[in-house]
């Protein structure tokens, strides 16, 4: 396929040069732009999490790429986002000492329509790179209103707190868990997922997201 259709830069969509070093997925110009404009260097605070990190700011070309990834079947973008997240987690391995990676679940209907859970693909790719187990620990409760339809922070928090349940009977027995999310907006969704993981017996819970809204 790639012989007929040249690969395109994940961020600007321009065709990539035929021979790129190390399987790069973005062009040199966009790589420079990521370093200058999109690299998230701020600390992130999530209620109930022992730490949180995201390699990218959710804006401009990164936000557009994330939308294509989530809503337009650009499933292969997972590789690029996951590579950013892997580097972020690799820098924290000593501090976080993760034992298991999991992800924010999506509803069954959404999963069926989209064909994949965007956070699950990211979690699996990160886990594979770092040789960590990836397990589905959480499930989405049915009939919970979409988080994006909740306008006020209070509504978002209340809605999010009902959104998740343990996916199985597994006890986490004090394990250190990394929860993978796609985008952190207010942090209400991640906080709700962290609370359930704690109830399941997680010793420490960390949040790793591809991007955060500033
Ligand atoms: Zn580009």
C-alpha cells in the first residue's frame, strides 16, 4: 500500500519523504513545531491520582490530529500519539514504578460505531513498548450521559463519578496502575476512573494522557 500511497505527516497531512529516518510519522517542520508549540511541560493535577502527565497540549494541529484519530478512522495515528506517551512514561518509570496499564473505557455503542477504543489502542501500544501488562480493569456504565454534553464543572464531575465500574472481580492488591486517557479536559473523567481503581485496591494510580487542554 505504502508504495502506491505515500505516507502523510500525522500533523500537517503533507506526503512524507520516501525514506524517513526511524519510521518518523511527522515531517521535520511539524517536529520543530511540536517542540516549540505543542510540548506540554506543565504539571497536571488530577483528583485522586498520585501523578499525571501528558506529552502534548491539545490545540492547533495536535487537536485536529486527535479528532481525526477519534472520529475519522485514522486508527494508525495511535502509533504516533503512543510514541509521545511512551517517552513521557519512560521518563517517569523510576518514580511511578508502574505494574499494570489500563485505559478509560468507552460505551459499547461508541465502541461499535468507532470500531475501536482510542484510549485502549494507546494503552496497548505504550504497554508493549515498555513490556508492561495492559489489562481492561474498568467498564463504562450504560445510560450515562455523554461527558461533552455536561456544561458546568459541577455537572461534569457528577456525571463522571457515575460513569465507571470495575470490569471484573480482580483485586488490585496494592498494585501501581497507570490509567491511559486520550485527552484531559477538566480531569473529571480521569478522576472518576481513578476513584474506581482505588476502590479495587490499587496502591497507586497515575494518569497518562496523550494531550491536555490548556
Ligand atoms: Zn507535517
